[in-house]
C-alpha cells in the first residue's frame, strides 16, 4: 500500500499567537492551522481558556523544537480577587468559601508573597491537564473527585505586587515551566486568611517570545482574506529563534553530513556540555548535544 499523501502546505516556522480569553489552546491551534492550510502543527503548552497572551504555535519541522518552548521559563500578569475561594483557583470554578469581614493591607500581601520566592514545592490543582494513571485530573475534578497529588518543585524567579486595592490586586510573575498561577493565587488567599482566586491571567512571555511578537487570530483572518498566504507567511518566525539561547555551532558541509547520518563529530571551540544549535554553513539543521568524549552528537535534526 502506497504512502498516504499528507494534506496541506508544507510550511516550517513559529507563529506567536495572542490567545484570546474564552478559547481553548487546541481550538485556536486548529483554526490557525486551517488558516495557514498547514499539514502539521502543534502548540507549546496549553493556556487555560480564561488566560490570554503568548502562545507559540509550531508548524512543520518547527514542531521538533516545541519541547524546548514547553520547557522554557514563562512570565505572567495575574489579577487576583480576595475574599472568594473557588475549587479551580479561578473565576470559572465553583465558589467554595467567601469572606467579607477581612482587612488586608499592601504590607500584608507583600509579606505573604515572600513565601513564593525561589524554589518551592507546589501541589498541582485538581482542575489541570496533569495526568494520574493516564487520566487528566480535571476529568476527576468534574466528577467531584479529589485525589492526592505529589508536590512538584518549581522556581519563582520574581513575584511582584504591581497594583493593590481592598479586595483586588495584580501580580507580575516570572517562573519556571509547570508553575500553576491559579495555585499561587489560592495559596496566597489561604496565607492571607481570606481566600483568593484568579479573575484574569495573561502570559506575557514564553521562552524568548514576548507580547511584542504576538499576532491575533482576528488579524490572521483579515490578512488571509485580504492578501492570502503571502501576508500570513510574514508572521512565520524561523524555528531556530526558539532555541536562540543555546550556543551556536557552525559546521562545514562534510562534517554536517556526518551529523545527519547520526554520527558524533569533533569540532573546535565547543562548549564543555549541554545542548547546541547546529548549522550547516548558514542553514539551521537541528539540535545537538555534547557527549562524554567532548564531541557533538545529533539530538533533534531538522529535515530541510
């Protein structure tokens, strides 16, 4: 039986989407994939429907670098309502406790926030896509079930109170992958003794990509209608920008051919360890890693 022909355009690159509130990450991925008529696409870690902001979408060979974006550090702007606790940690959940007889000062909040700085253990919320025995936690939560979850070590690089009112505040948070901002809000409410939940959440950075790199679905729709693929393709960012933080290794043609055949090669001026970006002359060919012998070996290669 012959190989099945893939449908759609064979495009490679990253579109940094400004996800709108109320939409699922997979829903917007499928719409943008249709707009581009792309044959292969994936996102780099979900944003809750409540959340907006930076959502990099990878097309074609760029899906091979999506894991690096998934594992990258993130930044968020969160609005937190005090006095009400919900089962999900945000305004989409059911209210499980409320208080009106509290008086929290800015100093109280700033003091409580010190508990979240640096490396901390965080228990993932039941309303999350994290799987236990193959079942997403949110499916159990919808049935009213609560199970024990193992704490996960995360890093909060900074957490700053940028706005404060009697029952509402805004936080700017820089954190490692796997951090649940809803859990931070819920834990903060518990520390303050009044309960709290997220009412608005915006991701302002994912890896190297920021709000300035973003384009909305509405803009993509309008440009597709006005100018077709030519204008849409202007938003495609080269895939190696997603791993721009890795050291660059430029290989001559013959050495690059050995790498492409799966062989480790010896190159001058390599870093001592870790991952590197590989180029054949000026063309990005993938990710390599420094092995125990100080040679660079292929890890994730791009098909050009």
